[in-house]
């Protein structure tokens, strides 16, 4: 598709585009907002470069994509409680968002869209990887697709299988973020289909990860883990991915219904500060 209000430069064969020439403060430019919605559907991840947004301006831009969703494990900004800072200080070793995942699938209505705005970026590194889970689903054999269609998974915030320990241990090591509420992580559990259908495109996508999917419905953890692990590894096949580089003033939007992402922790010694706001809570179907 061609866009008339900005330039979209694809990031890989699978997904992702950099958007140049858009102005996220131009709320009256309905054609641009329609095209941004189209570009997000086409590319699944759009990195809008060259912005200069205060927190309220990020909120107003994100509002074109849906109403805000609350993140349960970080304290929000005083006047915008749904917006959280994602900070790694120069002395920190752990980062936030490491490991392939879709955002907060343990909620009953996970946010369809995440927005992340770069305030400060390291001189190199700190990229975010994305993978196209629609493509990952479509590249499975017909036999396996038939087997997993209609299967649900149990999604938990406890990060039970995560390398480095559970959510509480992991967050305790992230010292520069006001991480809260981690002792209640076990209470955030939801059941969703592991193959979900995108409500706007009708396309199916894998919705399953070692980071959050504890087990498949009516199966034990021991029975489920090999399949979850295989689907997780399959979903991160290089041909399904792209890599988003950041610069200050960049706002990236991604569709959690058909992607996963992984924040690369390769910039020890440098500071990175982002603002995160998720929108459009929606029950996966
Ligand atoms: Fe994330």
C-alpha cells in the first residue's frame, strides 16, 4: 500500500516499518491517522521517527488507537497512571522486557497495541526485536495447525519458567524502575486461545510463549512444556523477525495480537529511558 501523508520504509521481509514525515501532534490530520492505522495493520510494528512528545502528547497520540490499559507491575506517572517509565541506568545489569513475549497476556483483556517512546537511548545497542506470529503460525505444518487450533493456554504473570527466576526475583534486580506489586504476580492468570484471530484482518497468529504460558488447558505442565517450547523457538525464526533501532523522539507502535518482542540487553554502561503506554484492552479470540 502507498501512503500519502508519510513515508513507510520496511525494516525486513517479515514485518516492521520506519515511518518518516508523520507528525503525532497533528490531531486534525484524519487522513494521517487513518494511514497510520493502515500501516500498523500492514507492518504490525511502526517506528515513527522524529517526534518530540511530552507524556501527555504521547497519551493523546496513543488515544487514536484505543483507550489506555493499566500495567499492574510498575508505578505510573502521577498524572497519567497508565504510563510507565522503562529505565535502565548505566550501572544496571538487568533490563525490562527481555525474552520473547506479547504484552501482559495474563490479563483477561490484554492491550492490543503498545506504544513506546524513546526519551534517552544508548550510543549503541538497546534495540528491540520483533517477530511476526501470524507468519509463524502460517509456516507450521497443516497437521500441527489442526492440532493447536482451538487449544487454550493458561497465561500467568509469575514468569515461572523464565531463566533467572520468577518475576519477583527478576524485578528485585531491576533497581532503577519503581516496580510494584510483584508478590501478587501469581494472581494474574488468564486463559486464552494459543492461536488467536485478529479482529481486523481475520488472520490467525500464534499466541503462546515460554515467558507467560504456564501450560495448555486440560494438560499438565510436563505435557505442555515441550510443545510450548517448540512453538516459542519456531516463532523466533530469523525469517519472521525484524529489528527496531531507537533514537530519542521515536515512538514505536506494535500490535500485540500478531507479534512478539524482545528487548535486547546489550548496552551495559549506558542509560536508556523509554515511556510505555498500552491501549485497547481486548479479549483474545
Ligand atoms: Fe513487552
